[in-house]
């Protein structure tokens, strides 16, 4: 089974949940920018949440399915079409061999879209993961973004998935695809371009080194997502954040969502492909439950940080995982 790339779009890569456990050796975790969106898409098609799918930003790719399969679309809405007809987000979709999937640009909220295919994108695993790390040419499809005429292998389909495919296609004789009406995934709501994205954050290890005005500005003033952004990090524009004693720091561990402040005073928030350590002061840490909102913010969009306690951050994470567990249990009944 395979998936053919007709047009690659602006940036389309194979991603999964990354390769944790190697940071001590200098290997980044990487993986999907919006891991929740990819996890939900995988659950919809009966995959393990760790399966590899495609991540893209607009304009998105144009793809051709070379065999019957199930797919799910999630993340930002890139106006997907199947054989020229609008296709829904967040639902199980059965497609027949030869069906073509195309994406446009995002419809007004969100920056990253995801495609999960039953069986997963079966590129070779590198250090236990299939995620693409572009800076090192590691993993994914030949370590790079997809190009026209690439043909990606897709994993085999269990009998339960083929049964669901047959049931869906039996309801639709006039086209080569059919979307399920049962078990829609919970809608992932992203703030539209006109609104400010608010993410919750903890004070960072060096928070107290900043002057009182900077500490207040972090929580009270809006920042703007700069066009200077990639999968590694995004520069923010706003009030300069300063330390009265800007002494040098030893390099220390950083994480997805760490907010560092370089000497210029304009913060940088680290994203999926962030380095393993950093030497800039860490003024804040975006909580795990809000990382999806962070990465889906677009250049030019306002971003605000809201302070929370560690207990509140843990509660938000547990709530997010509970919602995923409920979806997982429900869909398990479909693929018995």
C-alpha cells in the first residue's frame, strides 16, 4: 500500500510523537508541532497514537491514494477536498484506490494540519521514531520535506479496519469516498487571526532575575508572533524584557514551550524541534496542555501569557488526557 505525492505543498513532512530519551546525547525530541491533533487523527482511523502521519502548513499538499484505506484530517482547516468535493475534518473517512486529496490554505484559524492514514506512514524508524528532523536530515522520508512524485509506504490494514471501510463505502455508490457520521472527534478550537491567543505558563527558572517591569509585562502585555518562526522556535515582538544584571548563564535544559530571552530583550518561545539545552535566561514555560494553542498561532497574531501554578498546570494536563482517553475507549468499540 502506498500514498503518492502529486504536489508537496509549502512544507509537508512525516511526523509522529518524536523520539524522547536521547536528549542527553544531543538528539532533539521533535515530532508533531500539534501532537494532540495528530493523536486524535490516529485514534480516528484505528492507529496507535504514536503512528506516523503527515504534517503540513499552507498551502497544503495534493495526494493520491494507491489503495483502499481510512483517513482522518485534523488540526487547522486547510479546506480539504477529496476528488474535488469538500471533505470533513475530525471524522473517519473511507477512500477508494485512486482517490485524490488536496488542501488549500488555512481557513482563518490555525497553522498546522494533519493527515492520519490507517496503518500509518510506514517509513523506517530511526532511533525508535519516524518523525522528520529537518536540520539533521534525520527520520521521515529520506530525512527531508516531501517532494512531487514521492511515494510513501503505508502499513497493512487489520481486518477490523477493512470491515469499517466496507461498511462506509457501501453507503455511497456515487463517489470514491465516504465519511462516517458516528464518533466525530471533539473539535479542536484555535483562536482566529483577529483574536489574541492566550496560553497559560509557569514562571521560568530565571524569572526572578528580570526587573519588576519585565515580570509584570510578561503577564500583562500582549506580544506578537513574528514571521521569524520555524519548527524550532518563534520570536515574539513586544515590550523588551530586561535583567538588571545580565550575567552569563551555564547552558541548561529547555523544553517545548520554554520562553527564552536573548540579549535584545525580545523573547523566543521554543517549539517541537527545539535544541536540547540553551544559554539564555528562561523567563517562562508554557504548560503542556496549551502547547497546541501556541503552535497554531499565526505570524502577526497577538499572544498573551497567563500565569498559573504547578498544580493548575497538572490539572489541565490531566483533563486533556482524560478527554483523549474517552475518545480512545469509544473508538476501540468501533475497531473490535
